[in-house]
C-alpha cells in the first residue's frame, strides 16, 4: 500500500523505537523472577524509546514541536505543528510481561489532529490514519462496528487503581454501565483501546484520568474509521480534560447518556 510522506515518517520512527522495546520486553519477562523487579528497567526503556522517536521525527520534520510523556513539552521553531507521543502506552502491562502495549504518535496541525499511529510491536499490529484518508490496520481498511444497542455492545473502559483516578466516579460509572451492556473489557492501554474501537473489535470505549499522549492518535483512528469521539460530557475537550468517549454515532451518544445518569 502506498502511504503519504507523513505516514512514512511516522511508521519509520515507530518501527525504529519498537526494536528496542521488543528487546527490553524480553528482558522484562526474565526480570519478573527477580526480587528487585523490573520497574527501573522499564522506566529506562520508556525514556529510550521516546528519545528515539524524538530524534527520528525531528530529523524528518525539523522544527516541529514535541509533546511526550517522558520529556514533556519541547518547543519547535514551527509553531503550527506538534507531535504528541507516548513511547510506551500500557507501561504496567509491559512491566508484568503482558503483550498489550503500544507506541502512539499523533500529529497536530494548527491545533487540529491530522494523523495518528498506534503500533503494538509484539503483535505487529500497525494502526494508521490520516485526516480525510481513512484508517487502516496493516494496510487493511478498518471501520467502527455497526451495532446500535448497548445491550449488544462490548465496551472498553478504564479502571482506577492505587494512587490514580477518581475511584468513586469509576465505581458509579462502571456500575451503571454493567446494567446496560453485553460486556466490559479493561486491557490497560488507552491507545490500543481506541484502535480497537476503530477496528470494530470494541463497539465503544470510555475512560477518564488520561493524558493527551494516551488518546491523540486514537482519536484520529476512530474518526477516520467512521466513528465519533467526545469527552465524557459529549463535548470536544478530550485533550484538555484527559477523557474520552468513542464509538459509532449511536453508541457514543449512549455511553455519554449512561455516564451522565451515573
């Protein structure tokens, strides 16, 4: 499949960063048995992957700004473009040897998201999308699921954990949603959750307490797969609020309805 120059840049950067993550993931699995555990090792893997992405993307597109989970904001001379990057979304999964994690790269142009990539190096699933050009999984066109009833829908979600998230809100919302849906799934990597919505694997997804780098690429994927994305109140402040509700038009609206009722 022929990709645009922009997507080729993003794919090449992701594949280069993925090489070190694959090696490090193998080491993490070995470190599971150690008393000290692999936490420090994983944080180093995270930083190394982000630096690779920064170097590769900056080489191809000099001057673009960069927002990354590890390094934060790096201003560029070109104020109209910004990369939004998570070098390792699903760090806890990575830490425990669970192969559900991804590299996430989005490009923002004039404050609008225009391209997104989510790549799981272990499964070799590469989700890509560019504004107006559709969404693809390993060069196969993908679309959001067509189900219209929550009672038939399987949704992805997030769960609060020790020291993170509003536990009371999560309990209320998941309790309300459990009575409406065919199933809930919590896989622990927001970028992949949104990619799964784009591919029709999930009918919808919602989560709070996220960061821009967790969801920026996935938002592009869902939209280009024919889906709809909002914040949990139905607005357009996903990156500012750090929250997301996604699905086809009907399912997204239903998710927001249930969240408001909770």
